[in-house]
């Protein structure tokens, strides 16, 4: 017993879901405990995929059976016709040789009928194969193998020797249920995926940073109808801080706006589609979410040379006004119907003039971004139902149900959103409550919904002139101070509204989740909830924003932070970083949530 304890003194046992791993107390192998949200969401979608895949296979078998029955009736009709013609031949004086030949043909046909028909030779549905391209400690692979029923083999890859050794150690630590399903390999994920084309039903990419270098090989490794799960944590790049870097990595230029996190999702989807199209493949998004500090997309990959012609219809450039919050989308392509044929042509544009029609300022151009739906509502509802039925099996149950609930109520066909506080800030007025604003839009005859990305985000099919008319009517009832003449708000308010806004409470002003008081936006579980330090790096005082002052002090003094599981002591201790106050709010996001809840009745 003492020998075992001596061997484990350098490790910590981490438990998540039904899996347990041994983690080195140093920062040798990357492990991020806050990614439990990511792993739980992935398990939920993976369970839905297994169920949907089985349903689709059964539907295909039934379709083949039905087709066979139809063909069988047709053959029977033909055979009856042949019998009738034979009786006519009997009445006529035909030769005995011809009659014998006809009998032989009937015998041959009866022998063929006794063989196993080709429609019954249906490929058996094998358990789905899963590839985790960047496994690190192997926790994700172990959770997939132990918690998702119906999975086949799970292959865990990493190009770091220490990580692969840790992964193999953790597989053994989880017993026979893991060793029979999970295998770890030391390999470059890109090379491995390129040499295993269309082999895996599920491919999971969760890199530390950008997934761009893995996308080309990943779209080739997924089987037809398979699932590709991809995470991007380089939000500064995707959200417009480094637009030129985003273009070099993803082939799209971002614009700055409150919708930046949804735009990040759409840039990632457009990039995956671009890589897939090179191999006559295309994607169908089933769920795309922004959570915590990253974006995560779940897409199915199919092969069709004809379907990829529709890709320009799913992509758009974005025109973002530099003065106000108005934005407009310009689709890349269009279809032209002539007689019974459909041809593809470039889109007709531009959709905007040189100057914004609302405030008179110029436009910035970004894109292309994915402008088609980013969710499949049937998948979202199925996943949410499945999560609720297995509440005890999800450590991050509250978080993923709140995200899925909000996603299920989004307008899936409306790209991007605007912030209610932002448009109120443009005209320098007090913001109407979310319920009042939603009522005004609904009373004007348009649709409106919230977004899972931002508590005050609004998705609507109402054009911008209607949105600004509502704000003009609001300002009439809530006067503001005089603003500079050249400000965007002054230009907007100088025009008379053509629509008289009705702020009376509409029936659908509150979503079902809001009416039932379901929590849709949760605060972070703890301070410094975010990405941790990359494996192998020494922890210094500059990492205080990631780990917190207590963890930094412990690591710098040679101690280990048991809370975070990270730590590598440098040669000299550093003083405690200044300016950190424990009574400060954990995030700006929590303040927005409080504002929203205060606005709701």
C-alpha cells in the first residue's frame, strides 16, 4: 500500500463524469477543468448523433424494402402478361421446341427467385468510430467511451510523447471498459487523418488556439454523413482585433460589432465549408454555440458534386456602418430558373449605397461569412430533451441546458444580431426594457427573438428603418439632451418616423423560457474562469488573469495549486500582482445579466 502511495505522490486524481484521470502536479500535460462545459455539450450532441444515425439507417432500409415491393409487383404484372401470351401461342400451332424453350426460361426465373435478393444484402450498421485528434490527457476520449452508449472504437491522438504516455496511463486507470474501446497513438493528427480518408464517423478537434491547420485533413477523414466537432479559442482573431490574421487563417475578414461572437461562429463555418468543397463535400451545421471563451461548431459532412454549387448561396459579405449599428448582408450568389432548369449566377449588388441611409456614415466591408442557418432546430430540441432525461450524468447540466434552451428559441434563419443597449447608446437615450422593445417589433408585424450569445442581443427580420423608427418614437416619449450635429444619433433622430411604434405588451414579448423563469444566462462558476496556461510553460505573474493571484503565488513560491492542477515553480519568486481586488465583479457579462433581469417584469 505504501508503495502505491509513493508512486501516486506526484499525481492528482481528477474525476469528471464517469471518467477518472491521473494528472501530474506539474504543468507537463495540458488539462483545462473549465472545459467541462465543452465536453458535456459534446457528449450530449454525440448521443443525439448516435440516435439520429440509427434512425436514418432504419429509414434507408425501409425505403429499400418499399422499393423492392414496388418492383416485385411490377415483375408480377409482366409475368402475367407472358403467361397470357403463352396461352395465345398454345391456341396457335407453335412448335414443341418453342414451348420447351419457354418452359426452360420459366424454370430459370424461378431458380433466380429462390436466391437472396440484392435489396436484402444491406450493410450492417456498425458502431460509430470516433477520432479525437488532440487528446492531451485523454479525458475527453475516456468520457466518450464510458458515457456514450453504442460507440465503437475511440482513437486518441497527440504528437507530444508525454501526453500520449499520460493518455495510455489514464486508459489503464479506467479499467476494462476503457481499454477495450480507447487506444492512444503518438502521431501528427494532420498526417493521420489524411491517411485515413472517410474512416471515422466522428472527428473531434479541440486545439489550444486555432483549428485552421487541421481543417483540410479533418473534412477528409469524416465518413459520409459523419459528424465533425470543432472548437476555436482564438477569439481575438475571429472577433476583429486582428482582421488580417483572421483572413490568413480562415479566409474571411471580420468586422467589429456586438455580434462579433456569432460572426466568429459563421467565419469558422465558412472556412470548414471552403475546405470541404475542395473535395466535393459540403457541411450541414446541427449546432453552433459560443460558450465561455470559445466557439464550438457541430457539423455533418456529406459528399455531392452537385450540392457544392449551392455554397455561394450560403455565404455573404457584411457591410457594417462605422457610425451606427446598422449592418447589411450581400449574398455571394443567386439562382436563376429557366424552363425546368436552375442555373447559378453572381448576386446582384450592391445592397447599400456609399453612405449609410440612417446616419450618413461610411461602411466597412467584411466576410465572407456563413449566412445560412447555423443550427438544426430538430437536433437542438432532441439534444435538449436527451440532456434533461439524463440530468445526473452531466456535471455541467445547468450550463448546457441554459445554452440549449436559448438556442432552441433563436430565429434560426436570421444571421447576426444587434444589442439593445448599443442602439440606445447610439441615440443617447435611456434604453427601453427588452420586453417593451420586443413588443414594439412584434406589434409592427415582424419576428424577434433573443440570442444565446448575448443577454441583450436581439435577432429580428425587421429592416433597420423600422428599428430606428421604434427608437425615434421612444425618444419622443423620453426626451434626451441636445447632441452634437455631426453625431450619428443626431442624424438618425432628425428624420421623422414613418412607423408609429406601439409599445403595448405583446403576447410573445416573453419567450417560453422567460415566462417559465428558466435560467438562460448563468454567471461563471468561479473567478478566473477561462483558458489555462499551455502545457510546459512556467507560470509567472503575467498569468494572473488566467489563474488568479492565489494560484500564482502558490506556484511562484514552489507550492502547487491543488485547485487548478497547474504549477511549475520558476527559479525566483515574484511579488503578488497589484491591482487585484476580491470584491470586484467576476465578469462584465454578469453585469449585463443583472441589467437584463432588472428590465424583465
